[in-house]
C-alpha cells in the first residue's frame, strides 16, 4: 500500500516510493529506495521535503499512533466468521498466491541492483555532459556516492558483487561505478573519515573520465576487437586531470587519483613514475580497485579472470601494490568474493554466496555441480567454516573461464 507520510514520521526500515518535492529540495538522485540506516534518515529530515510516499509492501509501516515508530510485524490474517451483508469475504486463494516477503538479504541485493543500474545511467549522462560542455555536476556525484555508502553499510557484499556485472557496450560507465563501489567499501574497511569516504567514491566515479573522448569507448560501441595500444592507455590519466582541473570545485584529491591511479609502488607505473609513499593513499587504493575490476571483467579483447584467482595473482605480485592496503581490500571483497566458483573436495564446484568475516578463507558456498559426473546436482548450501562441514576448499591453482564453460550457475540469492 502506498501512503503519504510526513518526513518527521519516517524511520529506518521504510521504503520510499516517491519523494514529494522538487529535486532542488533534496540531495537524492533516486526517488525510490529503502531507508537503510540513520544516516539516510537524517538526510531526509535535513532536506526541504515536507512529505514522501512510502510503500508498506516493501518496508515497514507507520504506527497507528503516528509517532514514527514502525510496525515491524505484518498485519494478522483476517479471521473466519460472520461477514456483514454485502461485504466480500477475503479470498484464501488470493492470500495463498501472494508472494512471500523478501528476506533482508534479497532486499539488500534488490536495492543494490537499483543503485548500480541507476548509477550507470547517471554516469553515462555525466560523461556525455562533460564531453559536450566540460562541466561536472558534483552535486549529482555526491548523491551517487552517498547512496553507495548507505548500501555498503546495510550489506557490504551486495553492491560490490553486483557491480562486477557489465555489458560490453557500457563498459566505461559500468567500470567507473564498480571502482567507485569498491573504493567506498575499501574506505569503510580502512576506517577513513566520512569526508575521505566521500572523496574515495567520487574519485572512483571520475578516475577514467579521460577516456570520455575515446571513440572506442563511445556509447553503443561494443568495444575494440583487439587490446588497445599502450600509448592510448597511457594518455587518459593526463587527459582526465585536464578535464577535472577546469572545474575549480573538483577536490584536488579527486584530480590526484585520476592522474595517478596507474602508478605502482616500485615506481614503474605511469604517468609520473611515482613510488612508495610518494603515491597518495587514495591513489594507492584506486590502483588496486581499478586493476581488480579490469582483470575480472570480460571484454572483446580478453576474458575476465575469476575473482578469487585475481586476488591470488595480486597477492603474489611484487612491487605493484601497497600490500597493507591490498590486505584491507581482501577483507573488503573476501578472500573468495561473492560469485566466485571454487573447487571443493568430493569433485564438486561451489558458488560463493556469503562471507565469514572471522574466517575470510572459508566462505559460505552453494554446491551445485559435480566435476566427476559432469552435470548439475541438487543445490545445497554449506558453511566451510563449520567444523562438521564434510567439504573442504581446494587451493586456487590456475585461472578457469567458468563464464564460458556453460555451467548451470545458480543465482547468489
């Protein structure tokens, strides 16, 4: 049911169906979202909005007293008994047909999916505006970053796992959104200040803006059939920094990340050959997030690595990344990120569906395939950290292109 509710009566757990006011009255770029935490609730109450529409089928309702407390329990089913003349008796068949309410995990993934899809559209428009007028709408970017931060606070894995899913003709925008999500999540793990979290997300969205005038990255183009030459790859940091410097409101930290996200700890990166502590913390974070998303993405000129194998290779690299920050990144996405397919004892394959923060090397998996018999098996969910779990994880030894194997991979949720 859709209800009109004063902003003063909103609470965490409500689902906003529509914002009742002009876009100038608030900093939200989406009109539909779940109020996941107190931070988002404060943003609503601090806005100029007087009321919003909420959807009680997707979130909690206002209490009968109107105090703003949520009625967390669903309404009781109608009791059988006498029915007033002319009144329709409730249909048991219709009640039985009603879909079950979404679990918190499903709701988190639904909200994250809305953020990802909307962000890609917004970033595509943002890049198009920059290409035409050279002007960046920082207010719009800050709204995107804040929604990402709120989603990560509610369910850290949902946004970063869904952000890896990309269409080839939207790679540039999808990659920018994915790096922003990873940067925001990594900043949270590193316990950076709220200002630094905001700068990290903003830098992730804008780090590749130097590619905006690259004809092979233009909207509607599927992509290069071969890997682009190194000289083209090395141009975009400086091109992007030039674009960002035109706007005096762009923070210098964001410009620095755009210019230096390809620098390496050993000094063999580009464009300035910076090394070690000469590279800012945000740029060192961006180097990791950008590389991880690039190598795990499938493009026309290369196949993406499995996420777990990508982390394995990054941890084995020497002189490439800040290992302390990389260790925090592993904690961010998990040693075996959501969506990874891992080999288990008993010749089985499992899809990583959840993390164990206390044991990141032992995730929760959904076993779905038998290597021995080369066919799908009834799905079962197991926690590898459970001492009684009969399945054990086999070490990552080589990259496997599971995406091209035709395996009947089940959904994460």
